[in-house]
């Protein structure tokens, strides 16, 4: 397997960026009785927050929104009638059974001219623009894969299936990884070429030897996962600290 090294054609990202927003999960841990991305926070659905956030980034030319198959027609008309503000074009496609299947569906639908691709969890619906910008800047500057991350505050333990502690990694070397994760398009395509599933795209890139760099994430890019996270998001929208 070949390894993608830093791009030789690094340069400005303007208009070269596509964002795949994955919103096709069921949201089992939220337990809202409907797919998580359709749950409203502050009067707006999670997926609409996420699309608006991606479209607000100046370098983004296209957003591919990946949703459960049953919702493609409805959302295609929604975004045809009310395009997101900004210059990005929104396209809606059906996702798959696993997150990585959904990413691949989005990647296949992306304008072939875009050579920087961000993959973003719709569930990180309130991600500030600065996180996108740091990720895009990293890829534009030559890194094939760039992910946002935060230092971890708790002590972490590696345990076996019986809960026995195997070891305690040095906390200062750990980061909690968020999205959007940015890639040179060729790197992301290589990462997904074997059709494997992982909880993030960087893990697939790492598994084929693509170097991944971490830039600063943001606590406000947290992932809505449980019912308590809905309250956190409401609070954040209302202008409170997180
Ligand atoms: N996702 C997706 N397609 C899937 C699974 C997940 O597009 N088959 C998306 C989710 O919609 C979400 C993101 O991947 O925006 C991160 O996944 P997660 O937070 O795990 O969401 P769900 O899988 O929907 O939630 P749960 O694991 O609780 O069922
Ligand atoms: Mg999931």
C-alpha cells in the first residue's frame, strides 16, 4: 500500500473545499424515537445547524449531506427551496449501515474538482468556524490529514474485557479527537479504498500509513450523543458557557 506524503501542491484553499456531513445514524444512545440528526435544538434540527455551520466557512464550495435513505427526497427539496446562506452548494445523498459507509456515499457524491475534503459529524452541530479554518489551513499547508483534538482532563486507563487495568498511558500525550477531519482528497480515498469501518476517518488513514496531524479542537464542537447533551447544546445556543 502506497503512503501519501505531504502534498507538493500546497496552497490557498479558497474554493477547493468540500464537506461531507454525515447525518445517517439512528441515534440509539439519544433514544429520541427518530434519527438523531432530525432532533431540534433551539428550534432548528441538528442537521440544519451542521449544514449552516459548514456553509459559513469561506473556503467551502460544496456540502454533501448524508442522511437515512427515507429522508433524501424531503431534504433535497428543502435545500432546493431554501439554500443555505453563503456560496456552498448543498447536495443530499443516502447513507449506509455504518458511519464509514455513509462517509463513502458522501465522498462519491462530491464534486470531483474539490481536492480538500472535510468529514464532519452532523451531531457536532455547533462546531465553531475556527475549527474548520484550522483544519483547512493544515491541509492547505501540506498535511494530508488534519484532525481537531482536545487535551484529556481525566486520567485514562487501558483495560481488558474484565475491567482489569492493563496500563495507564501518559495523559499529556493523549487527545480527544473531534470533527471536522480534513484530508487531501486522494488521502481520504485511499483510506476508504478497502471498505473498512472505523469510528473516525483518521483511523482509516493511519491504518494505511498516512500521517495525521492534530490541531486545536474546541469544547463547543462536542458531539450530541445522550439526552444530557441536548441541554448542553441548548445552553450553548443561548450563549452560556459550556
Ligand atoms: N452516522 C452516519 N451513518 C451511520 C452511523 C453514523 O452518517 N450509519 C453519523 C451520525 O449521524 C453522526 C455521526 O455519524 O452524525 C457520528 O455518529 P454517532 O454520534 O455514533 O451517531 P449515531 O450512530 O446516530 O448514534 P448512536 O451510535 O447512539 O446510535
Ligand atoms: Mg454511532
